[in-house]
C-alpha cells in the first residue's frame, strides 16, 4: 500500500522519477520471481499471478526502452542548430 502511494506521488508530483520507478518495478518483479524459484509453493493449479509476473516483466522492459528512446530523442533535438527552424530572409 505504501509502495502504491509512493508511485502515485511520483506520477502526480515528480514526473522525472518515472523511469526510476519503472526500474524499481523491474527489480521488484525479478526479485519476486527469484524468491518463487528458490522457495516454491505447491498449488493444485497455477495461480493467475504467475502469468502476470511474465507479462509485467516484459511491460517494464518495454517501458524502460521507450523512455530511453524518448530521452535520446530529446537530447538530439537540443543539439540541432537554431537556424534549421528559422526562415531565411533574403
């Protein structure tokens, strides 16, 4: 519950920390999966959360790749000369 509240604070107030929160989510999911491998719990059927871990893992990686691409795109637009955006006056 506290973790979800922290995520909402980041979304609403500190938007520059969103990539960090995706990284934390990625490590949290990997850690949860690792603990499940080290200390397996026996169930009659596969719980639905087991599939959710794999989906969320792919989603977190895709979001980090996307945010990295956005960051690189911002840096490339900062380095362009201003005269490309001006009209030439003759």
